[in-house]
């Protein structure tokens, strides 16, 4: 694991954006999985700015949604869909065919899971951007006695139900890529930002692998770039 300790959120965002840009320059049809929430917002803003300033062609990049809440509309401002549209798809004018995402409005959610599982089997992720939940979750893979390998529907932990992006709205569950789909990404960009993550981050740094702390599985991945703010690291 390559660990980069940064002084500020701004620096974290810049370092992370540069890593993603380098990957896309090397492989224009990179498949990128997008986390939502506060950790990657600055990274996405920098990325969009750099793509525009450097006139980088991202037409061949494929974008995947990491996870989604169940029980709120996709059009709702608190949905992961809305977030990804606002921060990546709209500013970069990404066409629909370049975006792979759970549709929580689908009539048959099992079919929806199969669709995503198949797509990722045919074409695994190249880069996966992850934040860490206050409870150690990755995507919406919550701490549990066992974890699921592939895309699945989850019951949410109380801590996840009070995630700030939900702004106190009620959700009934979540849907997320599974740990195998995440761990098969060729590179993981793991962002740790915000003082609320300090306790969980220090637990992560103990390097003890447990399904009760899904983030600890990242110690098994050969190519993780961890970027962490110094206030959290120290
Ligand atoms: C939510 C999001 C995840 C995100 C995580 C951490 O579960 N759906 O994609 O990685 O929370 O979010 P934040 O960075 O806001 O703490």
C-alpha cells in the first residue's frame, strides 16, 4: 500500500485527481468506479478542472457507480446518482452508454444485480475510488460476520443511515458492489478525510483483517494508493 500523508483536503483532492488522470492518460478506456460522499468531492472538482484545462479526452472512459441508497428517488439530491451526475457526468458531458449504475427504480432488483455483476465480470474495474465509512464500510459493504463477494442489496447499519449526504431522510437499505468486484480493480484510490474517520483509520492501520471492518480487506490488495490527511494520520 502506498501511503501519502497530505496537509489539507485540497492537497488530498489534487493528489487523487492526478493519479486518476495518469491512469486515464495511460489507458483512455479506463473503467472507473466512483464513490460518493464528502471524501471525493474535491477530487472530482479538481479532476473536472484539469480535464477541461488540459483538454483531455475522456470520451472512452467508463464510469461505474459504487453504491446507492434504496428508498429515495434517483432524482433526489441525496442520491448517489444525483451526486455523480452533478460532480462528474454533467460537467464532463458523459454519454449514458458510458455509465454503468444500479437503477433502484427497476422493477426487478435481482435482474438489476445480475446486470451489474455480468458487466463487471466481462469488464472488471481498472480504478476504484473509495472513501471509508465511520464504521469502516467500503461502498455499502457494512461490518458483518461475513461479506458478500458480488453486487448485492444490504441492510444498513445505523451509522450509515445517518450519513450526512442523506440530510436526515429515511432510507430503507442500500445496494453496492461486492468486495470481490472492488478487490478486482487494478488500482484503488483510497481517500481518508475528515476528523470523524480518525478512530476507524487508526483501527485500519492496525492491519488486522476482519469482516467487521471491511476497509481492512484493502490490506490484501496489491495496488492501493491511500491518501490521508495528516490530522487523521497522526
Ligand atoms: C457512503 C457512500 C460511499 C462513501 C462513504 C463515505 O456510504 N455511499 O460511497 O464512500 O459513505 O462517505 P464520506 O466520504 O462522505 O464519509
